[in-house]
């Protein structure tokens, strides 16, 4: 099977993000970068399926030349080739990114003379969380897509996949004829840690480069805000009988009394 995995370069931060002075981005001066956890699971799933079916995995990203780092990470995991779709606009919206991916997919398929059987996306990126790019790409390419997937079974001989996800009434199972697209979630699998030979191979691999050529869409980022810290706080109201008035005041504030 020919599988394409789309990834995004995102800040790697486990703490509270710092916003730039103009409020339109994350201050990344002291941050490293990675791919999102959903996309890492998509990479692992693609590599596993390709190994079982004798297929090939292409990892693709839209971004600046710095995004090659994330492509090489995918190659070190076991992907076979990396594709950079150049776009230096840090505020590129999902519509623009999706159009750039669609153009690159068509170009790759024309160059290879064969279509991708499966295109995988992370369910959403950890930085923007727009939940749009995969759906927009699939719609543009005329492919069926299902999101929030946490299990995949491939029946290559029948030319279809079975994808499932958790729903309100239990597990939802979808059967899709190939070619198709999926947006997968973290927990689909346990991503492998790149081996040293894989890292060495990735360092030497040639990265294919395409020009984005996609116009900005209709979405505009106006401002980013860090949400207020909602962590619980413990307040000692008093000790013994002396605490009773404070407790009554608290109940009145909560409109319990």
C-alpha cells in the first residue's frame, strides 16, 4: 500500500505557553519543536501497515525549511521518503494549508503514476486545534474520511479498511473503500522510538521539495489568550469552633444558605 502521512511542526512545551507581544503567536525562542502526538501515532500506524503489506510511507509537511527536522524524524521512525511543501507564512490558516497539501498530493501522484491508497492525519494539531485540515484535503481530493479514529484494520485484498472510534452509545465502526483518508487520535498505538540506524539513514535522506502556491483562505487569527489557571486551591477557614462563622459566610457566598 502507498500511504501518505501529513504532519505539522509544533512547539514542544509541557508548560504554560508564552504569547508574543502582539498576541498573534506563541513565543518559541526558548522552545524545541516536534510533531503532535496524534500525528506520531499516524506515522506509527502507517509504518506498521506498510510493513505488513509491503508498502511505502511518505511523510509530508507544509512549512518553512526548519520543518525538515520533523520530516527526518518521520524518516528515522521508518517512513521511506519525506516531502516539504514550502510555506514561510507562520499564520497560514487551515484552508491555505489544505490547499497546499492537495496540490502536492496531486503532483506526487502524477510524478509517481499511482495514487495513494491511504492518507493519514492527526485528529488535530496541539497548537491550533482547528480540526479542519484533514477534512478539507479529503473533500478536495474526493476521498471519504472519518475522524477520531482509535483502531484501524486493513483488508488490502478487498481494497478496504475498517476504522473504529468511541461514540456516545459505544464503539462506532466504519468500512471505507480505498483510497480513503483517516484522522487518528493519540492512543491508536504506541509509537516506536527511532533507532540509531534509522536516525543515520534519515540524516542522509534527500527531502523532496514542492512550492505551496496556495492563496490564504478566509480565516484570520486575531488574538491568542492563555486561559486562567483553574487549578484547585485549598483555603484554611479556621480551626475548631472559630471556623464556624467563616463556613457560614462561604455557604452564603455559594448561595447554599
